[in-house]
C-alpha cells in the first residue's frame, strides 16, 4: 500500500503534521560477500550499475561484454549504510522501516539485529523497528544469488522458463529474445523510516458509482492505523482547500476502516487520449484533532466507467472496451521496462515515453508480464495524458510452481499491486499472464520437457490455482477492474484464435508468412504482432565500433537476441525491395523501412476491420538496452521509421486502400464519436509532374466506423509509374488524413533519381530543414549527423514532385550553427 506524504502542495497548514518520513537513500556502500573492500553505492540502484560506476566492470552494454559479466549473478553482495535519528523521532510511539523494493533474496540487519528477509522483488516490506532504532544506526542488507534460493520443495519438475520461474523477480532479467541476461541484485526502490504518535492513514480506496441523474457517487474507503482512542474529524477537500466533507468520528486504539460518501453532480469525466480531456480530481483526506492535522494523503483520480466487453456473437466472442458507455477502438503498443537496470530510468525518461505514446495518437499501453509492475510515476503520467493501461501480472512464457509457499508469495504480491494501482483511472484491465495458456496447449511443452501424466496434472492444477483462483479473486475483492486469464485467449495454432478474445499473431515473423497475410489474419483484438529492425545508427555507435558494423560480426550478433532475427529481416527485405544493401548504414535504413511497411499494413488491416476487430497493440514500443529488436523507439529514445508510420496510422481518421482486381478500394476509418462532414479528394502523379486532379467527393463519415467509400479503376494505369494521392479534409480544408498510394510493392516501382534542394535555418534549439523535390521521393529520411536530436516533427515521408516540406528537429547537443544534414530515400537506394 502506498503511503504518500504530500502536505505542503495542497494543504499549507499541515507542515507540522505528526507523521514523518526519513529517507535512507544516501551514504550507502557495497562489497562482495567475501571481501573486505567497500565501494560507494547508489540507492535506489543495483549491483551491476554500482560495479560499473566504481570501474570494477566494463560497460555492460558495449560490444559483447554481457558474456563476460554473467559471474555477477552467482555471487553474494552486501549493502550497508549508517544514519542518524533525532531524539524526537525516537520518542515516537510507532517507528517502522519500509523497503519499497529489494531485488530479490536478502537478509536485513539493523544494529546487529536481523529484522527480516525479502524473497519477492515486487513486494514492499515493512518492519517494526521501534525497539531497535537509536541515535546512530547501521543498516546492512545481505543479498544472496537469486538462483541459489530456489525452494527445494518445487525443484523436482523442470519448467519451460528454467529455474528462474521459482523466483518472484522480473523474468526478462534472465534474458529474452530482445533482452540481455543481467540478473541484478540490490535496493531498487526507496528505503525510509516512518514515525507517528497517534494515527496514520494507511490507505484510501475511492470507489465509484453513477446515479440515474448522472451524478457520481464516490465512496472513500479509508484504512486507519490508530494508536490512541479518541474523537477525530475526517475531512475531504480539493487542492484549493474547498471542503467537500467534514465528519466527526470516534475511534478505538486499533486498526479500522471508515467509509465517507461524496456525491459530485455533473462531474467532469476522465477520457482516454483522442476522446476528450483526461480530467483528474485532487482529493485531500486529512485526520484532524483540535487544530492539529495528524495525517493527510492526497488522491488524484479520474471519474469514469470502463468495461471489458467479452460476449459471444455470430463470429465467436468479442473483446473490446467501453469508456463512459462509449465504444473505443484501442490503438497502442506493448511496453517493456525501459532499462534492464531499472534504477537508470529517470522521471524524464518516463515523461518522454508517455508523451511519445500520446504524440503517436495512442490510447493504451500493455505493461507486459515479463517485466515489472511500473513505478507510480508511470501510472500518474498515463492518468494525466489519457493512456489506458492493460496491466499484466508478472508471469510469462512458462508454467509456474504450485506449492503453498509460492502461492502465498504470489498472493501478497498481487494484493499489494492491485491495491496500489486501483485508484488510477488509466487501469483498464488486469491480465493473469502472457502466453502461458497458449504455450501449454500449443507449444508442445509436455513432450519437450518429458512430463509424465502426474507432472501434467500437477502443473495444470498450479496454473488453475494461480490464474483462475488466486489472481481473479484478488482483483475482484480489491478493485473494480476486469480480469482476463491469459493473453492470448488461444494461440495462433488454434483455429479459434482469430474469432475469440485477444490474439497474438506471429505468422508474420516467426512463421515467415508474407506481410500480405496481415490483411487476412485479423482477430477480435490484436494484442501482439510485430517485426524487427535495426536501431538508429547513432544508437549502434554507442555499443559497436564502426569496424564491427556488420550483421555477421560477433558483436552485432550479441545485440540480436533472436536466433533467426537477421535471417528473417533479410528475407523480408529481399522480398519487398529485391535487394539487401552491402553498405551497413543503408542496410539499417532499409531494415527500418521493412519493419514500417509491415506494421503499417497490419494496423490498417485491424482498423479497417472494425467493429469485428476493436484493438491493436503492436510489439513493441521501446527497448531495455541498445539492440536489434521489434521496437518503434530505440533505447536512447530515437524514433525508428516505423514509429512515424504508426503516428499517422493511429490518427482519428485514416485512409486505407486495398487492390481488388482492376480497382482500388478506398476505405475511410473514423474513431470520432460523431459524424464528420468531409471532402474526399483524389489525384494522381507519374512521379515527375505535379498532381493531376481526378475527383472530389463530398461525404459524411459515420462516427466510429470503417467503410469503403469509393473504388478507383486502375486497369489502364501503368502501376510501376503511378501513385494516387488521396486526402480527406474538413469543410474548412483541415486535413484529417492523406495517403500516397502505390499500386505495387516497392521492388516493382520505377522511382526516379533524386533531384532535390534543401535549406537549413536555426530557431531557438531547433534546426528547420526545408526540402524541395522536383520528382517524387519515397521514404525520405532526414538526419543531422553531427548532432544528437531529441525529435523530428516528421520523418520517413513521401514527397510529391514540385512540393516542399519543413522538418523541425529539436536538438539535444551539438553546434546549431553548423548542421550536417543527411538525406536518405528509397529513390537513391534502388537506383544505385
């Protein structure tokens, strides 16, 4: 349960409140368990980053250093600090020490007394230290190697995920097909002391219900720890100290729960990105006696209803969401931890990635089950910017133990996390696991692991206990959020996969099916699909010297975690462009175009098939280290070519075309909740001349719809030398969507040689690149080679003949007066 102490911001009179916190995040040191040599440590932190900061190991991300650093996880490490406590705090009736996150197995020693142990990375540990604390204190935490603490009672059966499934620790830290193996240890979240004399607000749960008159009925369930019998006041106010409720209560000296009702007439609702404002209410809850405020908490939440719609229909069973009783088409991505070393993710990093999601027109992120339950700031930002969260429990890709100790550990974890996150309006769904049901039924684990009938029965029972009993029961008891057992509901080997529930479609990539299959392999909700590419060349330069810039170098293969990854990238690249560039930088560029082409095809197919399909979450948004992966945004925050296409493909209104024999069918998809009166404008180009106007059609685009509006004859057109420019505008010429449509795959298009001019200007911390072309340029990529850029206003775009475009580049570092601009295009690559 989260204990927030935010008194000054909203309630200036609470400065002298009796509950106090003292953080213990400084003056830490660490050493090997068998060494006498101490080194400086950082808390929050982890052993790998501490070793690197003290120059005891090489950069874990550079080259293939990962291989040489595996010894770290097999050692024991000791962290230690000393701290003072003032006498006034020592006199407090209650004194507790709280560890928000310990990774993972540790023994905690305070002033030579062992006060407890940790065994779950995802659990907050709290210990009563009233009788142990003194003025001068020593705190020591002894971390044991994670794999040395496996419960022997569960060790008889081998698991598809390896021995680490016994450990409640982030699964991706043991390696994934996009992640290195760095099984960290350390104090990965805050440590603090908490003192109080009389009363403490332990937790607040704001339950919501709507009355027939559209007012919101809020029930504040307030959990109190009270040390002194007496009469108190509970007060609920807003951030301007406007009091909503003030109630007198009589308490015994015990823990208790108080319920306070609050009715808000005509509330401002919280809406996801693209549907309205993500309005948040600030509630301050205070416990008052006389003139003294004894404790206070602030709750920032949104008022909204959210429903998972999973109903049988003529096609199978649906999977969609309703927000405030309105259907929403989900547009988003799968999110993984932003760093293999979690302490390296700053508040600025969280802000950047959520803004990237918002600016890409997303409305949901799936927090994938092989990572971590994210920090509070992640969910606060999702609340603020209207990004819904599909939250997995941290189970992925393996069966799990079913012994009583493991299940008890999981129960504590689940209760803490559900309680911590339940007031966030962004939380849309709790999902039990990632791909475990699919793996059990479709991947041949029983044969692969040599399970007996009894083994299979035991494992099935453990699965049922955790994912059909423990987790759904906890979600129902402690929150109002929907629960989904496993993602996907069925695997791609099951014929029901595309007609029931959510789908993970990996026919493209894993099964090497063509990109065109994205158009037909469409499920009710596409919660995973993807394609790899190489990251930005500047990202590659951070882990590889240019002499190693080859897909076949050992160093590059160390950052490609999929065994067939490079082969598949080249296979799809050859099929699409009929070339595999020998120049490495050209290869990187074309790998990103290949990825972008495939994922854009998928997203448009998913949106075109609404309402049969009501959501699309591509794999994956981001990276946890610099690598070749499925991400749209690389480790250093650079957008790949795919991310720019995603931004366009997730706009509220898009155009999608399909060749149908001798015609081009034009679909318009709208996510607006109201009809739009628009113009549909169609023109064409032969790559050398200005656009030739063909047709304008006035139409009304129905709310929340996908519809074919026109078919364009193409039988007498040279498809290798012609493209259509299709645009949807408002009645006042605002562009909702525009699309340059080619009739063939890139390898069949006869692109002209480049013929362009460019100018650069400096405006504040931005470089503006003005590009004008005499011919059609396809997949233009702008880079400023001698500067670190924060973002580009656009990239990976097509430029019509005779037209120009301004690209704004925000600069992090570099001399703005001397930009070196590099232009890449498919024209140049295919005409070499």
